[in-house]
């Protein structure tokens, strides 16, 4: 089962900005992609809406229609993430009416965001042909960063037996493209492919991708991401029944958390507890199950979707 806290896909890959600055007119247009805060779509919508107002008040000579359309697709995205689906579709309707034949980037972003709104609202069957069309359009027009995004979204809406195929397509783009914006996806893709193999109980394959993810995040100096990636290696080693090595890794992670005064991590406590339970150290197992419960019971997603998991942690932590 996947530990969702450690699936870096949640927002990490969306943080890869593309260069949206333009030298149209006297002042360059700001890079709105770099202004995204995916954990706070409400405040991002406010920022983007203010930018839109500024565009409408700018001189005609500095107006960029494709930039305008792209910005609207991202406003729609903020609305979809907030559950404002009717408003998001209305925003995208206005984009559709603006699109010109030469607006290649705006066209693919329109397809992606229309698909995302449908998917987020639970209408994934409607989203699927939109993502597929975006993928094919991106391949045809050499829009690698958005083609990769479309492949990723296809991996989400396809059934499990096809998810890996799409994730590997996305990884191939990220590894082989000359577009440096795509490289920011590598850590998330290694992580997600690793979990897919783990779910399929192909643990050796899973471990190789988790290790790639750890090496990549270490190389770019992402300490938090590297710590999480290291956790996935330890978790996979437990699945491979290499419990002593797995315990060593989790203890190293916990030592760093304590040394650097990083907030307590319920997932690390949980793994330590499971490993102590396996080696018969009941005292430390109970202690860590209790700590895991205290932390993970604060996670609203787990409370809602994995109550049995929390009950087990509480039971095994009771003295």
C-alpha cells in the first residue's frame, strides 16, 4: 500500500516552472508559473486574477493573447483545486473562444486543465480523451514539458495495468529531452514508478527506482526530498525482508530529524515500530506505534481514508 505522504507527485512536479517572461512591449510579462502555490490555490487565484486585471489595463501594444489564454488556464486550475468546478469550466470556456491556430502552448494547456477539472470533479472518463489528445498534440508539436504532464495524467486516469506504461513514457521524456524544465519531474517520477512496482510486489524493481530518486534528490541538494526518498528505500527493504538494513536506514533518518530539529515524522515512527515488532523488541515497538499514532492521527487524509490503519497503530501502542 502506498504511503501517500511520501508520494512526491502531490505537488512537487507541478512546481517546475516554464519561462513565461516575454519582451513584448517595454516591460516583460511576469512568469506566472513560478508564482504557483499548489498548497494554497485560493491565494494563487487572487494573485493570478490581479495579474489578469493588470493585463486588461495595459497598453494595446503590450498585449499578448497567448499569454492571456495561458494565464486563464491556470486561473481555471486554481478554481478546480478549490472545488469550484462550474467556475473553472466557465473560465476554460473563455479560453476556448480565444484560442488561435498558432497558440500551440495555450491549446495544450487548455486541454490539460479542462481534463484536470473533469478528473478532480470525479468525471475521469471525460478527462481521459482530453489528456490523450494533449499527449498526442504535445508529441506532434514538440512541447515536451506539457507532453510529459499529459503522460502523467494519463497514468492517473488509466486502470492500474496501464499506469506503469504511461509513467515510463513520462520518465523517458524527462530523461531524454533537452528541455531543462522537464528535469524537475525526475524525482517524482522515480518515486511514483517505484511505488507502482512496489504495489505489484516487484520489490527489486521498486528498490532500483527508489534509489534513483534518492540519488537525484541528493544531487540537486534537496535535503527534504532526499530524506523522504531514503525513507522509501528503507520501506522497500522491509518488503524485501532485509529488516536490519531497513532499521539502520530509519534510525539514520530519525537521528537527522532530531539533530536538525525537524518536526516529528509519523511515517518514520511507524516504520521503526514495524521493524522493532519484527525483531521482537516489543518495548520500542510500542513506543514508536504510540508516537506514530500521535502524529498520523493529525493527518486528515489518513483519518478519512485509513481509519483501520490508525486503529491498528493505537492498539499496538497501548500499554
